[in-house]
């Protein structure tokens, strides 16, 4: 079983289609979609994941922190790589980054972590491009 954590605060039909495609192409993939950054960090500590997919900007839960604050997928990635987030998921777990807004500074910081993400996609992502990265990392459909 390949465990995937997908952290996306505003999943849309495109993401749902990608998840459905992954599940049909790779029956041994278990994809957990998490809309809350805090819960995602808990999952990373408590469960072992083979791939983490992060949205760069994640909206906070209503009432938890000021509405103008954003918990960034970038921060989760950096804390995972530094060992600040530790638990069952290893520090160098492969990651894929998604962003609706390409900010060159964020992208440079994200791609400079070690090891860097497998890919950095601008939303909306082409299904074939995403599947190509998955295929390149995990191999063909199983």
C-alpha cells in the first residue's frame, strides 16, 4: 500500500479527478485528502506517508487564527525537512507542490529544501503532467 497525504484547503473537481485517476491507475494507492493544515501536521506525525502533496497557501480554520493569516504548505515542507515535524512520516518523504499563485520567492525557497520536491505545479495542473511525475517516481500502473 502506498499512502499519500494531499493537503488542499479548497479541493475542486480537478483535484477530485486527479485522485480518482490515481486510484484507478494505482489500486494500491491510498489517498487521504486533508483540508486543514493543523490536522495534516498531526497526520504526518501519527501516520507514515510515501508521498505528500501540498498546496502552497492554506487558509486557516475559521476562528483559529486571524483570517488574514495563512499557514503555508511551504512552512509545512520546511518543518518536515528540518525535523521540526517528526513522527511516522520520514523527513525526506517525496513531496509535490501545488500553487494557484506563482510567487518566485516562494518557489525558490521551496525548491531549495533538501531534498527538493518532485515537482512544483501551477493550478490548474494538467492531469497528464501530474501522472507523469507519479509514474516517474513510483513506476507504471499496478
